[in-house]
């Protein structure tokens, strides 16, 4: 992911200026990386190291989503709707 789309994503989901560590920002950035890696794996089916990294990234995002659902369910629902993530 290049710097321009990353900066746009951070600006869109940040709670305040300079916010890069909130769960919303982290989940949004992980979602963009997951989409990119998924497209890569559609073209390169035998790239098993990327597949392993993708699974690790999906699990990390799942943990952050569970944390956000516990802490603030309204933000969790709105973030899932905005990013197109299926929820439980």
C-alpha cells in the first residue's frame, strides 16, 4: 500500500489528528492489506508464504474487531458496515 491511500485511510478513520493507533484505523489498514493480498493470491495461487501472512493478518484483524465489539459496540457495527466486513 502506497503512502497516499494509507494517509487517506488514516484520515478517514482517525478519531483526532495524528491518530494512527486506534482500533478503527488499524482495522481499516489491515482490511486494505487483506484486499491487496487476496488479489495477489488470486494471480499467484502457489505463493504459500503470502498465504500464511494473509491468514495471520486476518486473525490479527479478528482479534481487534472482537476488542472493539467489547469496548464500543456502536463503533464496531458502523466500522463493519463501512468497510464491508461480515460480522458474527
